[in-house]
C-alpha cells in the first residue's frame, strides 16, 4: 500500500503542478513538442509499441505458450504452404491436440482470419512478424484517434496508458486472435470517422472490410464492434440517401464472410459445418454460450489434456447460471479492472471517473462499444482471470483515464495554456509506474514459456528419427501442451505423441524406422520443476513386433 500511496501523491502532484508553477519561457517548448506529436507522435507510438511488445515477449522467436496459440500457429503454417488442411496422421488419437481437428484432416478449429494474417510471418519464417506489426498498427491508430477526438497530450497519455497496462503487456505479446480484432476495431473506428467527415466511398468500403475480417476472426467480438457502427452508418445513410454506397459496402462484407463456408467445405467437407462446431461435437459439447451445462458425451474420447480441460470447464459451466450472474459479472469486472489498474496504477481509477465527465461523443462511442463487448461475453462461461477476451476494451479505458488526467490538469491550470505542464509531469509519473510492469511481465512470459523451451531443446538430443510417448500427469497444468502436429510429419525428426499404453506398438509398427521412447509422468513432473540442465528422462522402448 505504501507504493500505491506514493503513486497517488505523485500523480496528484503532477496534475496540480500547473497551478503553482509558471510555464513562462517553457511555453514555446510545449508548443514545439505539441507540433512534433501531431506530426510524428503516432509513428513514434507505433515503433515504441513494437519494441515494448517484442521486449516483453522475451525471445527473438517467441514460443506459443498456450494451446490456442499453438492452434493458430499450426494453421498459419498450413496456409503458408498453400493448403487449407493437411492429411490426418496415422492413428489420429496419438496426435490429438487441443483446439485442433485431426479428423477428417488436420486443421485449427478457429475461424481463419487471424491465421491467414499470421501466415505472412510463416512464409518468411518469422512467426511473430504479424503480431508485432499489429501492435504497431494498434498503437498508431490509438494515438491518431485520440489526437483526432481530443489533442496531442491526451493522445500521448492514452497510448502510454494502453501500452503499459497489465492486460496489454500480458496478451498483446502473443499469437492470440485478440491482437487482430483489437487492431481491426480501431481501424473500423478510423474509417467510420473518415467516412463521416468526407463521405468518400472508399472509407465505407474499408470499414466493411475491417468488420468483415473481424467476423472471420472472432465472430462474437465482431458483433459487439459492428452493432454500434451499423446503427451510425444506417442512420447516416437514411439521412444522406447513400444507398448505393451502403450496398457496395455490404457486398464487400459478404465477400469476406464468404471465406467461412469455403473454410468449412475445405476442412470438414461440409460448407454448413464449421470446424469449430465439428471440434465442439467431437470433444467439448459443453463449449457454447448459455446458462445450462451440456452433458452430452463427446463423439471422441479425447486425450488426457482435453479430458482435464473438460472436467475443469464442466464445473465452470455448471456454476454459470442466471442466479449466479451478479457474482459472475462482479468477478469479471474486478479481474478486468485489475488488468488495467493493477498495483501502482490503482490511483488512476480516480481519473477514470473524472474522464466520464470529459468525454467527447467519439470517446463515449468507444466506451459504449467496450461495455457491449463485455456484455456479449457474459453468456460465455470462463475463468474470470482469463481477461484475454477483453483485450479490445483496453484502448477505450486508456482514453477514458487520459481524458480524466487532462481534465484535472486543465482545472489546475485554469485553462489550456499551462495544462501541458501537468500532462508532461503525469507522463513522467506513468513512465515510472509502467517501467516495473514491463519488467515484471517480461519475467512472467519467460516463466510461462520455460517448460516448452526446455522440452523443445531437449528433444534435439533424442536420437532421431524417434517417437516419444508422453503420459500427462493430472498434476501438470492443463494449458501447456507439447503434443502437437507438424506440417510435414514424415520429415519431423521426433514425434511427440500421447502414451496410449498397449496401442503404442501399433504406431511403432506403422513407423518401423523410428525408435520408441517413453516418459514416465512422475519423472516428467520432476524434470519440469528442476532448473538444472539435464536430459529428458526418456526410457527406450523395444521395437514393436511385426
């Protein structure tokens, strides 16, 4: 609490500084700085954000830390190879991977929008390329939007508040699809403002493209983004009688959405059956919105990893009832607030409240969209700690706090002339507060990826070609998963597959050139927590009888 108190005093002192300090000869300096921010601020924010995200990620070639990321990366590699899917592996049960179909072909269950973008990085053998670029695009758009609806100082504060928030540092440095929809949301707002200012058709078409691509990335999120925009566009179209332009925009959106039935046809063999629905029926029938737990048995037994997820999430769905809704919402709000106002940032809550009384209409529109986004996911049962679903709300909250800080600085300065002094002082305090958060989240990313990095490094020491049979321990976390599918399994030196007991011999017979190894679950657990560099505790298996 001492640190929070110091941060509160420092922020209060910063915004009150203009009341007691005369700008005098520094006034021209603030004017020059403002001009520079107007001209170059968005670009500086973009470059700085790319650097921060990459630094926090902690690796030149960051690994996928959770199963969702692995699924997206696999699909990006498949797309980069010019295919929608790759053939099912021999005896698919050995290769079952969370969020990945293994029959009738191997493909991610997720809609293709994000993986299609990630495939650009896969083509150049630098997977983090697109997430890093999207961080830069998001920062550029956020700064430019805040500058457009307010001023350069609010834009600078908005960007810094967003870039150093825990929710941003945790999830922006990832292969999760929210980094795509976050950028697309801001792009759609920019296109909407340009269209309303100029009535140029190209901006409405680009707006439709952004919303359409978000729909083939995260459909529920895109709905929350599209509804407020659709209301504005429809009302303006009625007033302006711009039906032709609206029709063309709808055509662009439909053309993008047409990727979905093509994706389904190429993956499941039926254009009406989405891969995400096929995966749900096969493995996790409970994974759907609503307040009733679905106990329908899955069509496939699933691996130990998927089964552990099932037991965990079935409990979450059982507790996700209308009667429990107040508690569910309050816990999610608390965790989301923690993601933005964590630790030394807690005093910023006061300025967020002040910002509610200083919002221009565009900022109110952004905040309303964020609230609608939050409400859309109330129907879905999930751990309140998992705030990745709400990464797209961070820009609106950042602008709200920045507007509150600016309002306080203006009040202290009795106008705009000396208010930049308060903004710059607050900026310095925010940098001091944000630096430890950047350092801490870099360490957190390193810890989360340590197991996978060690495991992958140790596999290079296995005598190839080989098959490593792995039995997961219930004591291991459910999210890390090292059983994954490869683009070209025949050329892969080592297959890491599930240990299916007596059935292991079947797989060994199908690949007689590969040596068999097994990892005892107890040994794996001890190896995972032992920081000493030592080989994987593999036990060689006798060749399978023909």
